[in-house]
C-alpha cells in the first residue's frame, strides 16, 4: 500500500493551559476523500491549522506523503502539494476576482518571485484562471473587486483559490457553509470533479454532503478521533450518534 | 458598481484595478501615452528656458522617481513607510562618495552612471533594513521605519567620515568622464540626464506592478495570511518589494546628488520622508500614475507658490487635509472617477455643474487668501506697517476694509459653494444612473 | 408589532431592494427565504440602518426608518449578522458584556442564562473571540444580541457551521426566545430549522417579496420553490 | 533709478528663525540708510531679498539656486557655518561654470576660521571676527582673572562648535596653562529643549566658568537652565547679547554673563559716539527692538563703497575693490584684509550689568539690564596670521 | 559623583513625568483608538500657547483649567468634522489626516503668535526653591509638575478600568457597525475620547510650556518620542506608558553623563583602536552623544522582538 498522503501521529495542541487536541492519530490515504466530522469546538479547524502549518503543534508528528512536515512554515507545506481553504472567508478583497485566482496559480506554475515575467502575458496561467472561474461560476464577476461579492460567492471564490494551487492534497473547511441546498449540491459536484484523482480532506457539518462525498469518515470529539470508517460504519456507530449526530434519525442496516 | 469600486474607501489601502489581457488597442493606447510623455519632456526646456524652469524640471524629475518608488511600498505593498527617505539619502551619499573618489582620481566612473551607484547602494541597505522592518506590517512597520530614519539621522553626527556632519558631503559633477558629450556643468545638461533616468525608472516600476512579484505584493497587502497558503512567504515578498523600492529611491537620491553636488544627513530624515508621503498621497496611491501627478504638482507649488507668498506652507497643509478628506484617492482618483462618464460621452452633462461650482469656489478661495495674507503680513512680515499687495492691489493690512472683504468673500463664497456642490452631486447621480440603465 | 413597507436599499449605485414589504407579530417567528444574493441580509441591514435605504419601518407603532443604528437598537431591535462579527480582540465574556445595553439593569437574558444554555461558552469565557471555533462564534453572536434584551430580533443564518445536534438545539432556543414574547425574523438558507419552527414565511426575489404563507402551504407549493429558491 | 538685488540667505523659519529675522532687519535697516543717502553708483538702490535657509546646507543651496535664477549676484549669509561652507563651494563652482553670471558671498557671522584660512576663497568675504580671534580676546581677558581655575566647554555639534572648543583649548593652554578644562561637550544643534542634564554635569564638574559659542535658543536655553538651577558660574559667550538672551538669563545673570562682540549698546555712551546712538534709537524706533550688530552696517557700507570704487556692480570688480579696503569705524579703524578676506575690527568684551551702572544707559529687551565693556582690543591686535593663499581670477 | 546621580535622578523624574503627561493622552488616542495621531504633540503645543494667552489676562490657575478645556473642544471638533469622515478610509488615511493637521496647526500657531518663543513664564507663586541640594535648587514648580502628573495617572486609570469605554473602542476598531447595532453610540464615544486625549495633551502643554520653551518648534521636538513611549510601554497600557516614560527619560538623562566610548573600552585592554575614517568614528562615539538615538533603538527592538511592549495588552 502506498504511503499515506497524510499521517498524524499522536498530535497534541494546547493553548495556554487548555488542551484542545488531545492526541490525534489519523491516516489519510492517497487519493481518498476523507471527511472529518465532530461537534463544534472539537478541534477540526485547529487540526487543519496544525496540518497546514498555521499553528505549531505542542507535541506529536505530522507527515505529508511520508515527509515530516511538523511545524514547517505554511508556504513550504503548500509547496509540497497541500492546499487548504478557510472556514471564515479568507480572500484578497481589493484585487479582482480574476487576480485572486491567478495569484494562486503563480507559484505552482513556477514563477516564484519573478520580476522578469508580465502576468498579463502568461497565456497558460490566464487561461487556467479563467477556466477555474468558469468552474466556480464567477466568470461574469471576473473583473469585480472580490470585496463586493455576496457572501456565498466569496465562499465559492475561497474554493477557487484553493483548487488553483494545483496541490494534490486539498483540505476544505466547511466549504458549503452558508450556501443554499441548491448551491450545496453544485458545490459538491464541483468538489467531486476537481478532486478527481487527488486526496481530499474535508470538514463538514452537512451530513448530506459528507455521506455523499466521503470514502471514509473520521469523527473528532474533544481533540480525539473516536471513530474512523466508511460512511455506513460511522453512521451506525452508537458513540458517534450520541456524540455528534444527535437525535437526527438514522436508520441502520445492521 | 463601477462608481462604487472607484469611490470605495478601502482603496486608500491601495489596489490597482489592472485589466487583464493586452489588447492591440490597449498597447497602442499605452504607447501613445508614453510617447506623448517623452515628447513633452523633451520639448519642455525649449519652451521654458529660464534657469528657474530648468531647476524646477530637474527637481520634478527627481521627485517623480522618488514618489513612484514610495508608492511601490504604500500603494502596491500596503506598507506605509516613514523612513523611505533613508534610501533616498543613502543613495545620495553612495553616489556622492563615488563622485568624490572620481574627483580625487581614485576611480573612473561615467557621471551618467552615478545614480546607478546610488541605487545599488540603497538596494543593499534596503535589503537589510527591509528584512528587519517587514517582519511587521501596518502601524508597527510605519513606526519601525520612522525609528530607523530618526536613528540614522541622529547617527549622522557621530559618523562624520560618512555623513560629513552638519555640512554634508560635496562633490564636483564636472568630471570630464562622461558617455554623452556633456560636461554637466550647466543645468540643462543635467536635465537630460535626469530625464533619461526618470524614463528608465518609471517604465521599470510600471512593468514591475505587472510581474508575479508585483501581483503578490498586492496579494500580501490585502491578506498576508492567505498568501502563505498559496505558496508565498509574505516576509520575502515584502522584503523584495522593499528592496526594489529602496533601489529606485536610491536612484532618485543619486540624481539629487548630481543636481546639487552635495548631500547632507537631512536628506534621509523624517522631513523628506513625509514630504514624499504627502506628494504621493496627493497624487493618488491607487493608480500607478498618481504619484507622478503628485510629484509634478507639489514641486510646482513648492517652487512657484513659495515665491509668491510666505504663507504657502499653510495653504499646502490646508490643501493636503482637504485632499485626504474629500479625495482619498488623490488627483489620479479624481480624474479616474470620470472615466466611466467619459467613456459614455456624458462629460457634457456634469461640466456645467462644475462651472457653477467653480465660481463660488474661487470666491471662497479668494476670501481665504485675503485673510491669511493679511494675518501673515501683520504678524510675520519684517515691517507690518508697510502696505501689503495681493494680486496687484496693495493696501494697509491694519485697515478694516480688507478684513471685512475677506470675511465677506469667504462667507458668501462658502455658502454658494455648498449649494453648487449639491448640484454637482445631483448631476453625478443622474448621469451614473443613466449610464447604468444603458449598461454602458 | 413590526412592519416594513416599500423598503428600498442601495449599495453605492446598485439598487438591491426594490420595495420589500412584510410584517412580524408579537412573539412570532417569521422566516425570510430567497436565493442568495437576493438581498435578505441587506433587508436586515437596512432595517438596522446600516445601509442606505428609504421606505417606512414601523416598530411598536413608531417609525424608526430614519434612526441611527444605535437608536434603532435601543428601541429594542436586535440583529445577528451572518458574518457573526465577533469582536476578535475581546474575550467571550467581554463580547457578551458589550451586548448588554446598560450595566445597571439586566434584561430577560443574563450571563447565567447564556452560560446555562451554552456551557461551551462558559468553558471558553476567557478566550479571545478571534480564537473561537466557527460554531462557538455562532453561539456567541446570538447570545450577545440577546444580552441586549431586544423585543424583536433578526437572525441571519443562525445554523451555519453548526453540528447537527447543535442545529437542533438552536432550533429549540429560537422557539423559546419566541415563547418569551420576543418576535423573531429568521433568515436561513438551508431551511433546516426554518420550516420546523417558523409560523409564517416570506420568499424574496428580484428585491421584492414574492410569496407569503405558512410553512406547509409553502411546502405544497413547488412552483414557488422551483422558481424562487432553485436555479 | 533701478535696484541692485542682494540675496539674504538665513533662517527665517525653524528653531533659529528669530536669529535670521533679526539679522534681516539689521541689513534692511543698513540698506535703507544707504539708499536714503543716494544709494550706490549714482542713484542705484540696494534691495535686500530674503531667502529662508532653515540653517540647512541643502535648503540654502536650493535657495541660492532660486536667488541665482532671479539674476541676483550678491549673497549675504551668516547663520551657520555648515550653510556657509556649502554656499562657498556652490558659488565657487557656479562662478566657474557661468562666468557671465558670477556671484559674491558676504558672510556676516559664520565664524569658523577655515573659511578665511585653508578653505579661503576669492568669492567669500567675512565681516565678523572668526572663532580664534574671539577666543583670543577671552583668553587675554582671563589673564586678568587668576581666580578662575576650572573651565567647562560646551558647544553645538558642528564645525563651528568644534572650532570653538579647539581654539579655546589651544589658547587657554597658551595664556592660562594653570586653568583646568573640566569638560568639553558637544550637543546636537537646535534640538535640545532642556539643558538640565548638561547643567547637572557641569555642576558636578566643579567648573567656575564655561565657554560656549552657542547661539539662538541653544544659548538662551543653556543659560536659562543654568541660572534656574541657581548654580554659581560665569558664562563666557559669543552671542549672549543675541535675541532673547537677556530675557532668558534674567536678573540671575547680572555680573556673570560675558560676551565678545564688535558692538554693544553702551559703547556709544562710553566713547561718546552720537551717530551710533542715533542708529540705536532709530532702529528701536522702527522695529521696537534693540540693535545688536555694528557689522551689518560695516558690511553694507563697505559693499556700497566697493561698488562705487569699482564703478560697476560686477561681483569680480567689486571683490577686488573690497580687498584691503579701510574705513574709520565708529570705534576704530576697520580693515578688510586682502590676503584672506577677513575683516579686522575692534572687539569688545562686555559683562551683563544693571541698567544705569557705568555706561549702561540703555537696557536690552526692556529687562533693565545692559552691558558694561570690560576689555577692548583694537582691530590690528585682533589679527591672527592666516595660512590662506588665495587664487584670484 | 553621588551628587551627579541624585541630580540625574531628579532630572529623570521631571523629564519622565513630562513625557508621561504628554503620552498619557496618546494612550487613549493611539493606544486605544489606534489612531497614529501625529497632531498629538500639536495639541500639546496649542495647550501651551492657550495657557500663555490666558495667563496673560487672568493668570496661571485659570489657565490650568481653561487651556486644556479649549484644546479638548478643539480635539472634539477635529474628530467630529475631520477624523470621523476620514476614519472610513482606513488607518493610513487617518494618519495622513492627523499628519496634515500637525502641519496646519504649526502654521496657524506661527500665524497667530509668531515664530519667536513667547514669554510664557513659570507663575511667580511657584517660582521658589522647594529645597536646595549641593547648592542647586529644586524649584516648587517641579514639585507641582510631579503632583499634576500623578493626579493624571490616577484619574485616567480609574476611567479606563472602571468603565466599558475601553471595550467599546476596542470592539469598534474591528466591527464599528456591530457595536452600534448593540446600542452603543460609537461616534459619540470616539469624539469624547479623542477630545479627552487632546485635553490631556493640552494640560501637558500648560505645564511643560513654561518649564521648557513655548515656541512653534516644540511640537516637532517632542512629536516622535511620545510614540516611542507608547510603543515601548505597550499599546493601550497606561501603566506601561508611565514606566516607559521614566525609563526612557532615565536612559537619556544618564547617557549625557557618560563620555565613555568603544575606544576607551578597548583602551582598558591596551588595544589601540583605529582613529581614522569610518571605523575611527565608530570607536570614538561617546555614549553621551547617542542620547538622541537611544529611544528609537529601543522602540525598534521592542517592535521586532516584543510587539506588545512592556505592559502591552494586545499585540499590534
Ligand atoms: N488560538 C486559540 N487559543 C485558545 N483557544 C483556541 C485557539 N484556537 C482554537 N481554540 C479553541 O479550540 C477549540 C477547537 O476549535 P476549532 O476551531 O478547531 O473547532 P472546530 O472543530 O473547527 O469547531 P467548528 O466545527 O465549530 O468550527 C475551540 O474551543 C476553540 O475555542
Ligand atoms: N458591500 C457591498 N457592496 C456592493 N454590493 C453588495 C455589498 N454587499 C452585498 N452586495 C450585493 O447585494 C446583493 C444582496 O446581498 P445580500 O448579502 O443581501 O444577499 P443575501 O440574500 O443575504 O444572500 P446570501 O447572504 O446568501 O449571500 C448581492 O448581489 C451582493 O452582490
Ligand atoms: C549666526 C552665527 C551664530 C553662526 C555661527 N557663529 C556659526 O559660525 O555657525
Ligand atoms: Mg471549524
Ligand atoms: Mg445573507
């Protein structure tokens, strides 16, 4: 079996005296779609922050495709092929929607800090940027300032920026939050298509989305993974039901 | 939403609205603008050939480069520096020291290349100081740069061998070692030298805004955290941007050194730093050409107005404040606001309202001038008793009439202006509404 | 109790609301639906006086359309924004304290009530707002507005980012709020709780109200749903 | 009759505005008197055109540029040796490049010796005694004050201040080897608002007297801090008489503050010089302020005479005319030494006293205090040999 | 030596308290409201001039109250008709605005009171030596300054820590709309706080103007250093401002007394340091002459390595 795309090994994190992540062990396989669910404040986003390098871990080890990335700087991790979105919208407000996406393309296309290229001349990059705008249905807004998009459109842009990084491991933190059912289904379709052949790690509270997307699901409660498995296994796990799904009726074939 | 975006206050933080794609038309347009720019500057000394004009143009050229370099930080990088003159000054010192060596025959370098020396020296320094100061942004950055400026200024007295103490370092640009067939004794020759460097720098800085680094500078300005997650190290981006800005500031400093043949520590102090800040802001930081306007406009005022009145600093301060309040994106912003209307060929619809506003505006302004001048004359002139003359009319400052007149002008003008302003607003509203409907 | 009529709102030159009309009765839960970008949030902002608007807004028989936001609030209208607007540099406790209009007389909702309803907040009471989890922020922002003891509260996207069992809890909470005599205007995308708890609902389209009815009458009416909620 | 414009480049704003402003009044006053007596070259008027140097070499170059752009060919300047240094350089270059537009610099106060010694230049004339000359006067006087054994030096941190310190050390060592120099401080020019830390230092050094070349606020604030700390010290200054000095010093300074100058308002009484007394009164009458300089009059008179002698207003000819010019000043012979363009004039050491004491008929700034001359040196005796060998065009 | 130390300590105390008076207002405006108010030192200057004007007619004691009041009102006007409008355009705009004000105020002051220092004297009834040490006087006025600044400290401490004002401002910085939606009158709060800050600066002017000099340059002279005080002390921390004022004052005062240089130091080890050129300059720098640099060095290091300052409550 190939090395895990992501491997968390007894990762701990505490802020001051309050310990938020109490020993995380998680293995995300190459090419799988892995969903994280769990009550509010369980530490899902924190986990994302730890993996993507925004926070330093207090202890433990994180490996990306077998490479140790514990406490590496975010941009370095990103360059190793990991892209993430944020739960609270996090875009470049004063730049146009188009520029938002294009910037996300620059590094992967190898332009680094170049002062020798003119972005407007980079046919391929611009082409791809427009392509992505198509996918997230923002072409019409291409030259608007990102700041004036409506909330849902900003969420879409958030995803757009993330996928533009061309990473093969994509982490999405509640991508469909604030979308209507209708858009949610579209978003799911989008996510499906863009993560084709890639590894996806997604946090969602919308069970519809989760069960629709995920190959495997891990349940995070108070900083620990209490269960991992296929959607059905998880859905039927009594621990999970009382800890998370609550009285949301779920009929189990078992 | 066009209007909304141009007026959007957030833009004071910067943000080029660069349209993507290089259509043939666009290229033609740019080529046209640049060509015109060049031709005009070449023609200038033929039209105005007084020595005064010459030294003014020279200062403008230098200011343009300096202001643009400053806007690389503020406009494009969202980094407000209170110590940008450090690199202007250090560039100057770099150049002047080289010049001195040339004078002493220790070195043979073409006079034309001195600014480059200044630029490189400043860039090296800029990289070091940039690395330190760009670890923070926003206000902390502003304060760090201010601190560094004050620090160097204070240290200038302690390191006379480099800064030359209060007297500064002087050199003689007439070195006979030149590429062009010039001696650079006369101001006009210096003008052409400055011109060349100005165009090189302006072009370079314009193109830089379109490079990946330039774009990422904007991105980091907007949201440095997210920039990390698309593979960029904000600190590096800022450091590079800072270094480049320092480089061009250094070139400006080098030009200064050539123009005045002496550099003193005050070139790198707080004052030049804030001067350039004002120039840039008045010109407008949101558009690339803003600082150019600012540099030309302010230099002009500094030289011309200060010749006419001693109160000009006061007028300057007033103007600056009014600009910050009513035109946060500067002269450039004021102009660009009309772009949509212009495109829609609707200027005719608002110009009348402008004219209506203009007259009371002038009246009000006249009122201000009269009052300020009177007060200045009474409290500050060598001999208050001597008659004061404004625009040819001369009278006794202590008399009652002028006061009354001034106040009257001010009051009436102000009142009418208020009304007129409403009309302008109305005109705008209607026009923009029309444009929206046709979706022009 | 509360009613708006012929409400228009603008962002700069763009005309978002074009004559919205609706009413909310005492202790009633009314939800406002619509495709996103249609202007539901803008409606709330307009009512609070946060965006340029015209039209009449009557609250307790009093016209508040022209008032400044803080006056509107003091008259007893509460607002929970969709972006939550947690004060990042303040602790949870301080966030709640600011919700209180005057320190002297506490209203229907006290710190204790809040902490009893959401023990999670009590645990985190000294954490800075910026560090709260998405869900925690959602709880906090609602409680903060309740601390101000409003008679009418507008809640924009309350269930966003909440775990299922929290969602259920939120539903109950809102129901209770209404029972305590506070009228509620609920803006929700996913209809997870709206259908369950609201007494009446309005659907917006093209900046106007295009449908009014009870939840079940709405459920029956597919055409409305098709036309105004789905693309 | 058309006019000859003379640029006056001195600080008109900033910390030293008051000094420049005062100077300007003096020169306009002198110019007016010449004009009143028929001007120069048979009726041409002299016009003073003020430019603001902000005591900044850079700024003053910009101003010089402006002056030249207006076609002005005479520059009078004095406040700040740093400025003078810059102007000398710039003017030398300019005269080389624009032979048909040459400019002459007359320095009425910047007294760094170098300007008339190793750095001397044909286009520069100085109408004030330079540092070494003034220090020599002080040292001479001190030979009559064996009681003073400890002296403190405090000066502005720029070329002028340094030259004061250097000269003081040299001449005290020569003429009063027994005096111990207990401190030698330099402070940034025009920046210190509260001198008490320095005063503390002086205090604990046990100095009986201090020598300072400070001017403008640096002088007044220094003495103000000293007197208000009530320390018992004698102040040997170049510019205590300067604007605001007496006011700041106050009663506490009586009998303690000395100055070396070419003029004080008691001389006209002591030497019974009606003409000068009229000048004093006329100035007071016109500006409501006291007159401090004689050199301003001397400067303008010599310039005017030189023009008449040269028969034209070409700087070069005028410069030659000035060289070696001699006049009988109010208080003795006054000579413009040709070798280095340094003016030699009688110098006086005076002490602050109560109005009415001795010859102190007139007071300063309505403080009820005036000057008493304690020591006089004739022009020739102020002379100090100069290494200058001047290149003449 | 001992007397030198005692005097220096006294100087430190006086200079430090003056700095504190000046910066205390800024802890409100810069520390809390986050407005990098360049005009603050101008308010200090205007305070001094007002006091001078008032004391010309009705004496020092009334001036002590009227001048700060006047400056406070001026401050409120500035906030109401200027800053508030600019606030929307973000920090840079605000800062530029106050910067323009600084400029303008300077010119206006010159316009009204001229370029020369005005004769604003220490009131006679406070102008006697309180006690005399080693033949040098400690004037009653210094004692008076001491009292006032202590009073200021206590007063502000109560206001900031006993009311919600601090919270409201803090919150308004990030989400002004939300704060007003919670029923707080944000504009009014800002106006009063800004006014108060200005008034405090004005008071400092009343006290400092006659102790030092009252002249148009006085704002420029103290402008930058007060920022240093706030930053070193920590944004929004009054105690921090108090401590850093004294600290900086101490450093500067004592530095003056130290004529040691690197050369001397090396000298101890018999090392002959370069005496020519750049390095010569470096080794011959005396601590006394680094006086002007010390605060800024301090600030830069603070900002880079401890951005929250000595007692800072929040990261900048
Ligand atoms: N920097 C921090 N300092 C202190 N506490 C923190 C910090 N960051 C997060 N926390 C706490 O850690 C816990 C987990 O936060 P996290 O955002 O990971 O939750 P989550 O699983 O994403 O919840 P949600 O689904 O609501 O987003 C929360 O209680 C939060 O208050
Ligand atoms: N600050 C703004 N400037 C300009 N236009 C805006 C601004 N905020 C919102 N809009 C526009 O106003 C319209 C309505 O926005 P609003 O947020 O009310 O939509 P909504 O109904 O709340 O949908 P959702 O909340 O799901 O995005 C949108 O088209 C949006 O583009
Ligand atoms: C105006 C004078 C006091 C100038 C001073 N003597 C100097 O040489 O710098
Ligand atoms: Mg989360
Ligand atoms: Mg909404």
